[in-house]
C-alpha cells in the first residue's frame, strides 16, 4: 500500500504540470481568437488518428528516451548535462562514418559496430567536460554549451569535406548498417518508425537496473547528494563524476545513432542544432529523472511535436503554440514547490471542512 502511495505521490507533480500547461495553452488560444477544442482535437488526431501518426510519434520519442536518460544520469550525479545536443550530433556523425566507410560487412557486424562507435563518439564528447569538472572543477554547463556549437561545426565540416565532395548530404547508408524496418513501416502506413525504439526501451531498463540495483548507481546518487560525505565514505568522487558523464554522453550519442541509422539513414548539413538534446532536458525533468518516467515523458513530448504538425491545417492554430505549452509544462515542473504548497493548502482546507 505504501509503495502505491509513493508512486502516486511521484506522479502528482508531472501530471499536474501537464494539465496546467494544457489549460494555460487553451487560455492563450482563446486570447488570440483560436478555438482550443478544435486545436487540441487536431493535436490528438495528429497523434492517434492514423497508424502513420502513431508510428511517427513513437519514432520521435525514440531519441527523446535516450537523451532524457542521459540528462537523468548526470542529474543523479549532481551534474547538469546541457551538452546532450552536441553529444547527440557526435554520435550521429560517428555512426554514419562507420556505416559509409565499412560497407560490405555482415549486418551482424556492421550495425553493432556503427552503434558502438556512435556511442563512443558521444561518450568522448562528454568525457571532456567530465574530466575538466573532476580535476579542475570547471563548470560543466559552460563547457558543454561551448561543445554543442563545436560539435555542430565539426558535424557540418565532416559532412561537406570528408564524407562528400562539397555536398550538403551524404549518400544513404547501406542496409547492413540500417535500423530501418520494412515490417514496422508497413505496419504504420510507411512511417519512419524503426527498430531503434526497442534499443531505447532496452536501455531504459538497463539504466533503471544500474541506478537502483548496482554499487555504481548508489555511488552516482551519493555523489549527487553530497560529494564530501561520499569522499569521506571512501568513494572516488572524481571517478564517479567522469564515469557518469561518459555514460550520459554514450546515451546521448545513441540518441544520435537513432537519427543517423534509423530516421534519416544519412548525415546532412545542419543550419542549426536539431534541438533534441535540449528537449531531452525537459523530458528528464518531467519524468522526474526516473527511467520509467522518462519513457512516458518522451512519448508525451513526441506526441506534442508530431500532433502539432496537424494543428495549422485542421484548426488554423500555429504549431508554435505547442512550444509554448511545452515551456509552460517545464515551468510548472520547475515550480513544483508552488504546486505542493497549493495542494497542501487545499488538503488542509478540505480537512477543516
């Protein structure tokens, strides 16, 4: 019974934040002369109205799960991995390089190799702020922000000057390194859904086990709570910080692998960062940094992103409004103290009556 109660208590803040975000979004629609019922109906229809939309929603959620896990692991260690975007780009780049350069290998070798190299690229990109934080106490937020831009420029340079002869897009990767699935595409009316969703769900379970059932997971949380106490207890704080960032980077890199080997099947010049890494921060916050919570949070964000595409055509509501709703949800999650205070006041009032 106490277990059920604790789960319900954990759900209060995210569920309340989502509801408040949707209510505020409806109010904004009314203020600007839009019909909120029509707008939200179009959004829901754009998520579950057709098998194609369902497939696209799940596909959109796939990298969100992995990047959300990345941010959550860093949060647990007391670190703010705002560099998930750059790590994702490096993972995308590394996987595509292997996919293009080792053409002709068996799929059983080629695909795992491309996935592992993508994770290694992301891990290395997170190792840089990790080692600087652990040894020199350099703020990881500043370093990771700078590395996001560096990753974007490296990504575009490699695509144009090393993987192509000045073109804006590489050739499509071979089937032996692809995560794309004809079966899943046919089942969802030719959406871009791919096998990466199984990898994402599998890693969510792995990270849950690591954080809750291993010594390393305990050390991550201990260092996140109090570095000095952890050091006094005999834990290597520097080692834990570095390994936490490396693990976070590998997960973000794997999110990039989903894009390179799954969604697009190539790498192309980006005018700006895709934003998945930044959205992953919101996913982790809404999911309470819990791997299971992150799965549902990622599905919600994927649904909002895909469903928003249906809003302008059907209801005449700008799809940018969804970004406002997402921002409001994040605001209410960040303002969890206010929500708890309001709920406690409500409970006291109900008892008094």
